[in-house]
C-alpha cells in the first residue's frame, strides 16, 4: 500500500484536527495507524476528558482504571494498531482486546476519537438503549469481543494470534490486562499455552496501577513471574506515550516468544483527587467534581506543553 | 470417505465421532480441533491435519476461549474435553465467549452422566445437560449410538452457532438401522404405540426404553419410543403428538432428574399438552458408590426392567414413583 492510498483511506484525515500532511507517516509498518492526527499527548487529554464526562453521567464509571489505561489506549489506537475505523472488520487489522473490560469508558473514548463511533455518542454512555454499557459489547464498532469477566482476554488474543499465524497472516494481537486481574487463574493458563505455542504475534500489556477495589494489587515481581511462563517481560512507564508506542510497535524481539509490557501507571492518572486511591475504582462524579477534574486535566496538559 | 457402518457398530460413540471428524475435516477446511490433553485426538485428527490441531493442555477454560477466538476468525473448532470440565469448570468461558457471541464452537464431551463409572463424582457429570440447555444459542445433542454420533459431525459443522454433544465411552448396540432418520432437532420415533410414550436420550437410556417396550408388548401394551437425541432444541411437535396419542409420558436419561431431558419434556408438556409425566434418571444426589457404568445405572433404575415395571404399574393404576 502506498502512502497516497493510505491517505485516501485513512479516516483520521476526515477529522479537522488531523490537518497535518500524511508525510509524517515514515514507517511502512504504520500503514493503517493514525500518526497523522493530533500530538499523542493532546489526544490522550481528550480521551481523559471523555472518561471524566462518562464518570459524571448518571451511572458513573470505572474511572480510576480507565484513566490509568488512557495513555496505553491512546498509543495503541493512534500510533500502533493497524485498523480501519470505517471497516472495523478489515481482515488485515491488528486485534485489540480489553481484558480489563471495566475500563470500557477508556475504550469508548479512544474508539470515538479514532473514528469508530461518533464522539457525540459518548453522551449516551450507560443510558437506556445505548450501545455503550458498563462493559463493552460486541455491537460496538471496533470491539472484537465482549469483555468484563476478568481473565478471558489473554486466551482470546491467543486464539486470534494463533489463527493469524496458521493462516500466514501478519496480524498482531494486543491484550490489555489489569494487574489485579492477574489473580485470575485463567490468565496463567493462557500465558502457559501462548508461550508453548510460540505466539510472538501476541503482546500483553499489564496496566500496573497497583490498586484494586480492596486495596493493594501488588504481588511481588511480576516480570519474573511472566518470564517463568516463557514470556519476554519489559517494564515501562505506562504514561510515557512515546515509549509505549515504540515498545508496542517493536517487532518481536525474540522469535517465538510472546511479549508482555508491564506498564507502571497511576490509578486515576490526571485527576489529582483520584490518583493512587483505590476508591477511584468506580465513581460517579458530581458536577462540581467533574469541573474540578476537567480543570486539573487542562492544567496538567498546559504544564506538559510548557516543558 | 464415509465411515463404515460395520466398523461403527463396534466403535464407541467417542471414537466414531472423532473418526468422522478427522474424515470430514478433509472436505471442510474450516474445521479445527482443540484438545485438552485428552489422549487419542492427537494421534487421529492431529496426525491427519496438524495445521488445524492445537492442544491447549490441561486448561479447559483457555481451550474454550481460544476456540471462541478461532471461530471469530472464521474457523469451526471442535473442542474435546470431559463433560464435567466443559459444563462447569469452563462453563463461564462457554457462556461468555462462545454462547453469548453465538460462535460455531462444537464441544465434544466424554464422561457424561454416570459413564465415568468408578472414577467417581469428580469425573461423572449429572448436570451438563442442565447447564448447556440453559445457555442461549446452544444446541445440545446426546446421540444414542455410534452411527448417529458419526453422522452428527457434518450436521454440527453446518450450524451457525455452538453445540454441545455428549459422547459415549463404551460401545453399545445400535438402537436402529444405520440409515435411520436422523436430523438435528428431530426425535426419531423408534416404536409407535398408544399406551405410553417413552422418551429417552443417550445409548443406555434409549436401549432401556426399547427393552421396556418389548416387554410391555409381551404384556399387550404398545409403547411409543422417542429417541430424543437433540435435547435442545426439543422436538416439541413429535413429543406433543406422542403425548396426545398415549396420554402419559415417561422419560429416561443418564443425568440428574433436575434440568435434563426430563425437565425439558416436563416444561414442553406443561405448556403444550399437560399429561401425566414420570422421570427416570439420577435422583438429586451425588453418586459416591464405586462401580462400573452399568452397575451405577442399575443402582438408579436406569434399566429396561425399571422402565418396564414403572410403565406397567402406572398402566395398572399403581404409581410406583
């Protein structure tokens, strides 16, 4: 596919914000990614603003884990995944599975920003008749599988990666897990099988925010644990967008070995009164708190730009 | 190449199904086989179609989820495990990943009912039909002999959604001619009579119903015998027609009396043709008696004698249940 072709089919170019020329796509592996849009940090800010808005809707949202995953999701959808929002089932796509399905608000935000759904549809979140429930449904464009029951995503990624491998397709599968989710035994069944089957086209990302509902989710050395299961484990700052992009885009470093990125994150990241608090797991923000949260996000963004 | 009926008559339902699957996969490139360290599958399907065989190890939950993903990628996976592990250990994966998404994953389960025998309650499964029947989209089949088990393969592979099939571990006599009418969702009327309807699924229960029908005939009573191999969707028209003709229905199954064929029949009759019903199956308890399959079936009265005696006493107005 030529750059010209890609420009013609890349829906990011229909976004008024995506005015930069397609020439910024320099890596052939980026053919269907959206490197042409806003700077990643600005995109991540918009994703967080959407998440806050959803948490301020009548049902509230799993805001803490959505905010901790926001940079990972932004890097994936705007700089890594080969996807076509106008053709969600494009056979050449990379697969993404939100194994920590409760971070649905984060997924909806990034899917809307990327063009899979109208941004205005986010206003329907959790309201009667909406496609956007508290956990993702398969009826949402771009959602491969409904998730929410923890411990399913890695085996889903395994199956999709296995089918691609046996078909001779180069699709990659990315699975985002929570660190608390690693307590589910089925994660380790899948980890064992994926390594044994040599699926280096499968990449797991652990959103290591170190908190779950009842408190700490810290369980010792995770890298050692994954390595013992036959995985390549890489520890990374889960809020460093450029580092995330680079690590996620990297071709398999060791043939036949799946990779896990242990992404250190902050639960509630970007909203100081939520950060590092287990209680941010689920919240319904009042109008006042919504305002405070949006102000804090904007202030943090300005500080970032000044740097 | 199709399986030879004379070979199948001597084969277990499990072996007949697996052989048919390996052969049918030669014509249908969508078919995959997912194994969970079951033994026998690797040497058959795995050797014939290694590119479409995967062993997930002793990890039934992951096998179910992986199969769902394979199906989403256009494959038609047949997964192999034991009934207890399919229905309960990996039941949530079957529900969320397979049934909810209506994906064509076909679960081939052995050790259903009491067929685990002396392996005990951990390896028996008296609730698999109840669980699978409660899942939307799921087709539930219990073939009664090896010939029909083999004939199931292309039928299941043609379904748009998932199925659960219970396969026998031991060879039993065919319940009818190899070419008898057999279709998903259709009861096979093995005997027609006006005095009582016997509805059964699975090898020993159907054979018990047939044996009872023969004994009843010697006493001048004519039984209708339905091989209800497809428990879901239930052949309600055939059931209602038989119930209307005979006025009473007796079910026979190698399963708990809660939630299985007897319950499915009770629900359908209550709504469409309320006639007296009695259920023969395993009572609401675990079977911790050590013994072979036939011995355990006899212990719970899943035999032609018990079916015969129950039907005869019922006819005479002495209700033994």
